[in-house]
C-alpha cells in the first residue's frame, strides 16, 4: 500500500544508528529524536531494499522455475508409463507432433487414461511457461544491463535477468568477494590458530540465482576459452560438482564487473586481470 501511494520506505541500519548516537542512554523518545536528526541532516544510514519492479521480476522467475519443475515431473511420469508397458518412444515431448504420436500409442485403458491426463497437464504447464517467458523477454529487451550481460557466452535471458535484479545497485558492493558472499557462493572458513580451512559454500543468498549460474556455467565453460581451462583443471582436481560451483562463482564476478564498469564481453576480454578487478567507484 505504501508503494502504491508513492511513499518511499527507509529501513535503517540499527547498528550504525546506534554508533552515531552521541549519548549512550537509551529510551524511545531519545532514539526517535536521534533518528529524526539523522534524517534531517541527510546522514540516516539506510539498508538496501530491492525495488518493487525487481521483486516482481524475481517472483516471475521463481514462478517459472516451479512450473518447469512440475513439467519435468509430468514428463517423468509419462516415461514411467513407457517403461511399464515396454514400448519404445525415442522422440521427446516438446512438439505437438510428438505429443500426438504419444497419445496415439495403444495402451491398456487405465494407462491410456492416465497418459491423457498427464498430457493435458503438460500442455497447460507449457502454455503458462511460454506466457511467463514472453513477459520476461519483454523486460529483458528494454533493460540495457541485461542486454550487456547477454554478450557473455553462457549467460541467457533468465540468468541475466536474475543477476541484474538480484544484485540491484552494484555500486553497493565494495569488492568481488562481497558479491560472491551475497550470492552464497563464498566458501565458509573454519580456522583455528594458524590453520585456515575452507569448507562448502555458505548458500546464504538466492537459491534461484545459484541454480541459474550453475546451468550457465556449463554453457560458458564450452564457449569461453579461459573458463574452459579453469573448469577442466578443477574438474580433474576436485570433481565435477566443485568445478561447476567455482565456475559459477567466476561467471558471477565477471557479470558484476561488466555491470559495474558498464562494459560488454568484448571490452571485458580486452582488459587485463588487474584492470578488471580494480574498483572504479570511490
């Protein structure tokens, strides 16, 4: 309701507000006066809030992801019917022609009824997914930041949208490590004394972002020579799972640098490693 009325909502950093207080005695009146004073002086420490438009797009992405999971479950149920009957059906179920061929298969009445219901549900799910993808594509075409990320091999429309609207204002990240930590791709540290040990990633950020980056990492490792060598080296040393996570992390950092500096993939490749990592904001 506040957003619909055009009222800007501020959420304060409680620790920073407390640090800026001159007197340590606390009561509701004094705290309110202190907060008002900070707001009037323009020194109120605000926490970052995701924009309403970004929240809507991320909600659409999560909705699409759930529908895709449901459609996969339906396809697996249809494959189970084939396994039970021993029939061979090598075609996929992506096209209408393939669905019709699957519907024309001679099955026992009970399995035929189950097949028809699964196919009807699959068609409904695919129609909903297509509608969401059309809406997301319109958002991506009008967003310069997403178009910039699409120049990087492996980064698709959904991944680009998720990165842009999850990170939001990229200038708030001081280093690339903070970006990786925000996405939950930073390894957790278990140190004692002089020993420093790193474990699994924190998974503290968006699960959808990590999933899409993992999918994009496979494609990027095929097209980008630097990522290909990095992926193969880690795969041989640590295994497939860790190699995918590390490549996804590197891909996210690349996208962050492209957004931060306002450059495309071609210009990113022309820069040296030191120039890529340098922070341009003060």
